[in-house]
């Protein structure tokens, strides 16, 4: 019964949330066909929340850590104003090439600059306190490093949106043996203690952490 109720709630939420653009639907299909890892992309509900946050916060300059095939980057770009800008960081050339191809198809693609290579190197080249929004969805053991850079580059009042902060519920085990789960648990504890920010964690998909720089 509990599982059926959960499924009914999920279906109801899906039915009452706007859809993504046809181009994004096409990208998700190709991502699954080519990589069999479309689950790595944020889902539609989380994606629409991301867009809503970009819009209501008045974000003009955004940074993404972890492009994958470009689904979330295009969501962000669609929500940015015409003079908005997104810098997105990706290590994997194959994924980056798929993303770039879809950026070129989108009327919002000109807002996006993809940096290929280690994300920390790209982040460290960005100026202090000039960004409005940072989305983190990359290698989990480096989350704390990305977070420190995010706080450096963000303006006061800027937002950090962090994905996978429940890590498949493995963070709740008494003895955490999974490397990614351990890293996420440590990251969450660190953010909880950080007095430079205010924060709220949401049980959406695999867990998201919404953090505001004071």
C-alpha cells in the first residue's frame, strides 16, 4: 500500500508540473541511447525547480559543475535572460560533444560556454563575487572543493543548488562503505555547520540542497 501511495503521489506531481522543451526531450532520449545513463541527468521535476529558482532569483550569471550531455545546462540557459551567461564544466569529451551539438540546436545555446577539463581548474579562473547561481552535480568526493569555490565566486545572496545529497539513501547506513555516500554525508555535515550560508534540504529525487550565501 505504501509503495502504491508513493507512486500515485509521483504521478500526480508529474501531471501537475510543466513539461520541458521538445529539444530537451530529444536530448534525454539520445543520452539514454548513447550512454545508457540518462538517470545521471536531473529529472523533469528537479529541472523545472532549477528553472524556477533561476528566474525568481533574477540570475544573470550562472555556473554549472558537471555538464554531462547538457540537459541541465540547457534548462538553465532557457531560464536565463537574453543577456544571461552560463559557464558549464565537463571532464568527459564524449559527453561534452553531445552537449555542444544540442547547444547549437537551441535558441538559448549562445548563452552557454562549455569548459572542457577539470572543473576546479575552470572554477579557480573565475573572479570573486561575480556569479549569481552555482549548480553542483559532478564527482561526489570533490563536492566540498566545488562548494568552497562556489562561495568564493558567488555574490552575497547568491544560490548554490546541489544534487544527489541523499545518494540513493546509502548515507543512512550505520557503517557507510560506499565512497560517494561517505563523501556526500561528510559534505552535508559540513554545510550544516557552515555559518556563512543558510540552507534547506529537500527530498526531491535523490535529494537536493538549496544553499544561500549570506
